[in-house]
């Protein structure tokens, strides 16, 4: 039976309604995907070696880029903040300014963006290629849940590695700031680290920790979802990879703002 | 026995299966033939539970796999072996690890037994000593044989072959077909094969079903299909250039 065509005046409303339903459906699928992955983390069999492999894939292999970006971010911060503080005669506060910027904000966000660029894109491409070459179907017809094998270990590894990557980024960044502030611009070592101890407290560290933890879930969730629901062929994988990196990056910044408004 | 009843499937406005009926006898090799893009692989994906139909049902030993989900569907799938068109081997694993995978993950056999069965399985498909190679390091024909070894290592009751000889030269096509035939004689599984390798499949099939326009237009033993008066079947098996459109 064919549907009766809608009156012309109602067609825009129909299009808006269909669009809204499609968005809600997509969000529902996205949410159910995470729920299924978390469900498999809570029920045996646990894929311990797949989890270790993902730690290596997401964490260890991102170490070099984290060290480089962390170090140079701290150095740039040291340089710029020093010349700003000098105008007010407050250069003694360089240590806390660098540390607070890194620990509360830049460390979690930049580390997450870097890991997204390096590991998130690779994760999407890897799962996407497995999808188009029917490797995921092969798992399914072996009565093995591909989410348990491919998605859950990645999300768990994201939870573990993102805070660690952030901690390394922060530490290297603080030493980058030290190199510029103390070794290059002549601030005393005691002032740099002493003022840091005075102004940085546990709340600041916990804020960075919660942010990095949530970014760990967010990035691996988005990247595995995009890989799992890839289109056709090489073009589909390329599009999914781009979408995963763009969506993850945008969500990191949006979620960072919300976390910043909620956390003390 | 596999019984397909009035199977209907559309993708958007394109109706691929239009009330398809087919019966596959236990222990037989049934080959589904038909033009490329005609819905053979779509039909196969319904049989293995990767697609849900818009209508109709697929009964496997009495259980409707189109209605099953979760553990019940997994129970049915554990009796399946599937050889995908491209092999679908896990490229991060060696050929031996690929064959061992269903044994390790599904049957939870001890490592020593897994190793013995993997070796025997690779030997069965003529790949002794090749287990340590990765899928990317072996030829297309070898990859297909590894895929067959992986599908058969758990000794399934039903094995599905999705165009297992696509992209292979005529000698390899015959090698794979005879490998399937020999393994079938030895292991007595029910085989459903999607193929358009004419006339080679007539040598191995117990039954051939011609899929055209979303329906099975003729089914029977190879001799009956080869002598079929049906114009669509005749055109297809003779490979006449005007094809099936004129039917």
C-alpha cells in the first residue's frame, strides 16, 4: 500500500520530524553501544590479553608524542606566562601558573587530543577495516561477541591510559616550564617549585584526573563506534576515521567546558 | 535440514528477496547460483543470522533463526562453519592462530589439543608447516584454504561457503572445489555454497538452486538444472551475453 502524499505545507514539518527521529535513533544506538561494551566488562569471560594489547596500542605507542607535546607546551607556557607576569612584577608565580594551567586544563585536553590523533584514528581504521573485510562478521558467526573482543578492552584501556598519559604530559610540561623559567630566564628553582606547592592542591589534581578519565571513555567510545559502523570500502574507512577524530576532538572541548563548570 | 520459507528483504526501495523458498537436505551440498548482485550473499547472510528479513523465516533443524537472538542464536551458530568471500581471516594473527581461534575461544580446549587439531586441520587443506605465516604473507588460494580449515576445525554440522573461489585461477577453483568435496565426504556436513562458477559446481553439487529476481526459479540435481528448459537458467549456465534480462 502506498502512503498518501502529504500536503505541501506540512512537508517541511515532516522533514524536521524525520530528521529529529533519525538523530534520536543515532544517539540511542550510540548509547546502547557503550552500554553493551560496559556490560561485557562486567561479565566473564574477560579478555585480559586483549586489554593489555590495547594499553600498548593506545598508551605506550602514544608516549613519544605525549613527551614531545607536553615538553613544548610547558616551555611555551613558561615563556609566555613569564613575560606576562613580569609586567606585574609577579614572576614568582610562574611555577603555580604553569602547573595549574597544565594540571587543570591543558594536560587533560591536549593529551586527549594527541592520543585521539594518534591512537583514536588508528583504532577506528583498524576496526573499520575489520568490518569491511568481514572479520567482525566472522567473530559474530563463531558465536563470539565482537564488542567483547574489540570494543570493551579499548574502552577499559582508555580508562587506564588517558590519566597516565595526562600525568606524564603534566610532569614533562612542568619541567618544560622549569627549563625556560629557571634555566633560561633566571627564576630561582626554589621559587618555581615552592610557590607551586603552595598554590596547587588536591582539588586541582583531581579535576585533571576526572577530566582525563572521562576523555578516556569518550575517545575510545567514539572511535570504536565509528569503526564499527563504517560505510563501504576504503572511502568508508577514511570517512569514519575523519569523523571519529573530528567528533572526539569537539566532544573533548565541549565536555571539558562542562566538567570545568561542575568540578570545583 | 534447512528450510527457507517466503523470505523477503528490501534495502530502501530495492527489493532483493521476494518471497524466496528453498529446502536444503541434511548432508547435501547445495549450491545457489545466480547473477552477481542478485541477492545470493544476502540470502546467505540471512541463513547465518547476520541479517533479519522483512518477512518469512529460516528454519534450521526446526528452529527459526530469524526470530532467535542472544544465546539461542549463538547456540545455533556454534553448529555452523562459515567461509567468507574474502576469507575474513584475522590479519593480526598467524594462519595457525586463526584456525586455533574458535577452538580456544568457543570450545576452550587445552593448548596441546588445540595445537594438534590445528596441525591436523591445516594438513587436511594441504597447508602443513604454513601455520606460522600471517594471512598477508600467503597467496589468495592459501588464504581460502586457511579459511576453510578455520570453518571446519570445530567439526560443524552446517558449513556455508560464500563464493569461496572468487578471484582464483581455474586450477585453484578446481582445487578448492575438490577440497570441499573431499572434506564433505570425510566429515559429512551439510554444505550451502553460493557460487557462480559454471560449470565446475555441477561436479560437486548434490543440488543446484537458481536465484533470479529475488526468488528460486529452479532447484534440482545438477543434471536436471543443466537440462532445464527454463530460459533464465539456460541463459545463465550458458553465459549468454543477453543474460537473464530477456527472460
